[in-house]
C-alpha cells in the first residue's frame, strides 16, 4: 500500500465504509427533488398541481370562488375529511385499510352528543348499552396493555373514568370521551388484524355495517343538534382573533426554523449528512412568506353582508395543522415512526430486523380510530348535529381519496400527514366550486371527484412501478 493510499484511508472505518457527511445546499436539495421525481416519487406535487388547476377552473365558473369569504369557508367544510384522512395515513402506510373510519367517527360523536344532551350518557341510553360500552372499553384497555400499547389504553381509561363519574355531561370532557371510544375501537381492530389475522378489509367492512346500527342505539333514533354548545359548534365555524392568529403563525414558523436549525447543527456536530444553514433559512423563509400571506388575508373582514365581523384563522384550519405537526414529528423523529415506515415498506424484513410488527399495527389502528373519532366530532360541528347517518355515505371515500390524492401510497411505505391536508383541500374544493354555480348538479361533483381519485391512484401505481424498475 502506498503512502498516498494510507493517508486517504486515515480515519476511515474498517471494511472501507465511511460516514455520509454530505452538506445539503439549496442547489443540491433541488437536484435531489428532481431526481426523486424522475425515479417515480412525485410526493405532494400532483395534489399541489390539482389545487392550482381546480382553483383556475372554478375561478372561471364563479367570480366568488376566490373571494376571501369563500376561501375562509373551505377549512370548516373540509376539516373533518383532513382529520379522518390523517388517521388513515397511518394504516395506509402499512398497506392496510380501514373502511369503518367514517362510521367510527359517527358513533363516537353520537355517544358524546347523547351524553351532553342527556346530562350524562348513563341517563341517555339503556343500562344494557351503557354497561356494554364501559365493559368493552375496559376490555380494550386491558387488551392494549397485553399488546404492549401504552398511550391508547391510557386514553381509553380516561374516557371510562369520565363516563363513570358522570363528567361526560360537560362538552369538553364529552369530546375527550368520544376520542377514548375511538381508541378502544382501534385497539380492537388492530388486535383482530394483527393478532387474529383477519384481513383489515373484512374487519372494517363488518364494523362499517355494524356501527350504523350502534349509532341508532346511541341516538335513540333521534338526531341531536350541537349548535347550542359553543365549544363544539365553534370547531368548524369559529375563528381565532387576529392577534392570536399572528401568535399561532409566529409560533409555527419560528418553531419550524429553530427545530430544523437545531437538527442540522446536531447532525453536523455528529459528522452526519445535514442541511446547511443556507438551506434551513431558505426553506424557513419560503414557509414564512406563505404563512404571513395567508394570515394577513385571514385577518381581513370576510363578511361584507352584515355588521358582524368575521376575521382570523379558522380553528378548522389551525387544529388540523397542529395535529399534522405532531403526527409528522411522531412519524419522522421517533423509533415508533421509523418502525412503522419499515413495516409498511417490507413487513417480513421488519419482523426479521426485530420490529414488533403486531405492536406497530395495533398502535397504528389505534391512532387511526382516535383521529376518526375527532373527525366525527368535526363532522357533527359542520353539519350542525349528530344525524342518524353521521359518518356513513361518502365520508370514508372522501377521506381515503384525500390521503391518496395528497400523495400517500395505497401499497404502503410512503406517505405523510401533510398529504391528508392537501388532499382534503382538493376534495372540498370540488363541491364548493360546483355549489357556486346553481345550474351544475350534484352529479358533476361525483364525476369530478371520481376522476380526480382515479388520476391520483394511477399516479401512485405508475410511480411505484417506476420506482421498482429503477432498483
């Protein structure tokens, strides 16, 4: 070995391996993105292009489409789709499906509405149904602990305590109770899929049918309005004050910049591949510009017809965004999230690597059903109450379509919570834009939504094939 070779190998680990110490700049990040597009990973690009195309089309259909008032109504109309779709991302990452997400949200919101309306669920439903629900929730919590799940059983236990003490008559605690029911359902579904081995399609299809009957029992075949409960009603209809809107924007943008900067500096200090500060600042500046523009327009008075002022970021936008941030961190910055992606990419390889696949599936379904419950709460807020068919119909189809249109793969292993937000915007734009043109019937909405979903699924399939061909 020559002296030159010896010096070049200095500091290199045995086996001729070396650490990846690439410093990603703005130029290299752009090249990397183009390479991913060429290799069949379009990410969120199709959904962003879809938003632009739909906005261009509907702005020609009606001049009111791009008005501040109409754009401000979009979050309230589509928040429930985004939240249910965000939960579905977790099971779609595993290559699974949940056909009961919509009706799960329906029964959870239905029980919560009955609890508030009757001043306690124990007063609102029969003793048999009440104790059957409590026993089922306790059993689900114990089952979750047996399956090495912790967070889900804790949430379920909180819900049981709320119900047994009669505190479910309060709106906030009733909504927490609804989410705890969702967690119990998710644990049960996850066990049937991962423990018993029943295909998720069959399990959730059965629950989709059964839960429509359970909702009738919960509501006593009578719809319950929620417009009189300010907290519940406000989820889909109220806005932050302009001051708090700016506070929210500043916290989110500054938090993103600080977090990405700290992660980059830590990676550089460890001698690993990392973003340069130039790239961190460029990305942060781009997000800041978008966020400031949105907040500025949201803080303008959107109501020009009456003396009532409507301004500020809608809670139906800020709550899904906050959930997206939390779930993104959980998926990308925790061992659980990395194990979930690994399981979705190749379940057998994940099992051989020592990942507890059963635990991953149970927790994914638990998160999914918890989000379904919260989505059901937002749906009831949007429609004005817990109807007898709450969560049925096209709700699930819209949620699945939102996740897929946003960029989540139906084949597992690829997707982000962000996809649910973008896809939901695409989905909700269609009926919103068509509704501004009275001579366009509902049939146009169904056809356009179906075509958009088909295009998204085709992009997913083609990109997956190209990715496999490039390996």
